[in-house]
C-alpha cells in the first residue's frame, strides 16, 4: 500500500527543537539572552551570548570560538543577566527545522515531490553553520561520468568501495535531492559532507564531495548506492520517472525524527 504523511510541526510554548526559521525574527530584533548550549560531540555544556535569534530550549545552534562548526542544542535561556561581552563567544546560526508538507514512505526514508517540503537549503542548516564571508570555493567540471547501474565506472578502488558500501548499509546517506538534472546529497561521517552531481539518462557526471578528495571517496560511493536504490523504489511505489525530469527529495526517517519530531509536543501527522 502506498502511504504518505501530511506533517506540520510547531514548537511548544516553552521549548521545542528549533522549529522557527531564521527569517521569522521580528523587525524589532530578538531579545538578548545568555544561553546554555550542549555539544553532544564533546559532552560539554557551555554558556554563549545571543543577540541574533529568538532562541528556546531545544533549538539547534552553531557558535563561534573553539567549538565553531559543532552542532549544539540549547538547554537553557536566561534573559536577566549582566556580562562582560569580551568573556563570551556568540551564537552565530540556528537550524531551521520547521517542516510542513506531504511526505511519502520510501523504505527507511521519507520522500517529498514538492520542492518546498524538505529543500536542501533547509536541511543543510541542521548539520552545518553557514559559510563565513571569507570562505571562497572554486570548482571545475571535467565532464567524466559513469552509469548509475554500474558503479565500477566510478573507479573508486576496492577499499573505497568497501567503506562506501558500509556507509550505505549504515544509512549514513541522510539526504538526497534531484531537481532537474542537478543532484545534492548529505552523508554523515566524521562530519556532514555535502555532495553535488549531475544526473541524466542514467548517467552521473561531475560528482564532488565536501571532503575535498581528488579521487572518488566513500561518501560518493555511499550516495550513489543510495541514489540507485531510491530511484528504483520511487519508480516502483510512486511511478516517479526521472527520465521525465521533475523533483524528488528523500530524508532518512531517523534524521527526520531526531531533528523534526524529537521533543515536539504540538504538530500533526496524517496517514493515508
């Protein structure tokens, strides 16, 4: 049976998990606060100054300083305080985990065919802080490709193939999106790695990964294995034909639960 979920989550009044997009800050500006942030990767709970966001307990944030780049979760918010600003680092970004739209069951993933439901630009904020203004990226387009049904064309090497297959089996490919001929992905390793590629007529071209390897990497292998499986499933279950173009995105159910549903006390799910 085809199953789809209509989902909309809203934050609880005194807590939540960061369900408000950054763009919802009022013109008057957020209230200044001193927040406690827990970093699971380090097992540390530290205080930070915040004057950019309307933060609540449960929100996912990123900070500057020594823990820059690590994902943290707000555990306490204090509005009555007096500090010496030079003694505190700041909250520099907040994840946008507000989801509203229709999601379809797709194995261990949830699929969306509406670009506004789980867009890449939203999901990546769950894993990474925005690039700094002085970050500069350059890329080239070699045009070398391989068939999706035959990943030996990647020429990843036996070791990378084995490690990539292990990542695939461990569901480390947390997100994939195809929009026209352009693809994006997120694979979790020691950090979250962003992938980009072109896809058309069963062929992958210009596959790049944020691990910046100059050779095919395990993240790319895992993403291609998942893409192949996902496209087959979407075609069988929902008649999605990529040869006709269009849009499709999938997110792992565990990722969706951890970021969108964990700690929520309001919102709704509709099963059909």
